[in-house]
């Protein structure tokens, strides 16, 4: 694992650390209503809110938008859903050492995907593309393979040369639906 520069531009628009925005107006207005009495309940509440309020929509060209734009539009692809969830969790007080947006691959087709990793004694996967939060949040296992982890303060490159591919989006979504036993909210 190597620490990479947060000055690496993404899609000629944002740097990775700028994509997680816990102190923006919309996030600050929203997060108090999502905080639970325990960290686990807060994580579940934030995950469920993103799943129910930001509909998955694949994009052509894969231009990244900020979490505030995703909340305002009410739809986005997996990157914005993950960045919004990470922003909410950071605003709720989760440490930059425990909550990360993960970019990597998912499933047997190896298509690019984004989710949130919660490192809380175990390695938990927070999948924000579902229609609601799953009853049991799974530990990180295959088919999730993170290549880059980031939040508003850190970027960890686990595997060099990662490129997000839209080629396998339909197969990836079908895999997610099979894995969780529920539909991706489109």
C-alpha cells in the first residue's frame, strides 16, 4: 500500500480528496438526522438514506459529480453514491482512518465499480447502489477487489493503473442483484 498524492486530477475536474465533502452545506444539513446512538446504527442509517434517495443511473463518459450534485439530482452512478455516503459518514464523525471510498472491480466480469469500505476491526462493504440497505452488511470478500481507497484526507493506491470500465455495467449490476438478493435501484 502506498500513499499517493491528493493532487492527482480525476476527469480533469476534481482531485480525489475533493470528491469527499463532509463540510458542504447539504451534507451538514442532512447528517444530524442520520446519526444513531451507535456507530453501527449511524453507518446503517446513512447507507439506507443514500440507497433510498439517490437512484443508480449509469453515465456515458463517466464524469464525476460532487456529493451535493448527486443529492440535488437524486440520481448518479456508483462513484457519486459512494462519495456521498463517505461524505455523510465523515460528517457523522467516522475517522479518515476507518471510512473510504473504494474504487476497484466487482464480480466475475471485472467491471469497474465504487463502494465504501468501513474498516472497523473488520473490513465491511457498504454498497450504495441497492434500493435499500441490506439487513446484514457483509464483510469485504470476493467479488469486491479494491484498487484505490480515498476520503477527504487520504488516498491509498493498492494497485497501480486502475481504470474504470463501463463495458460491464449491466453484468456488474446483475451480479450485485444476485449477491444481495435485491434489485439495484435504477
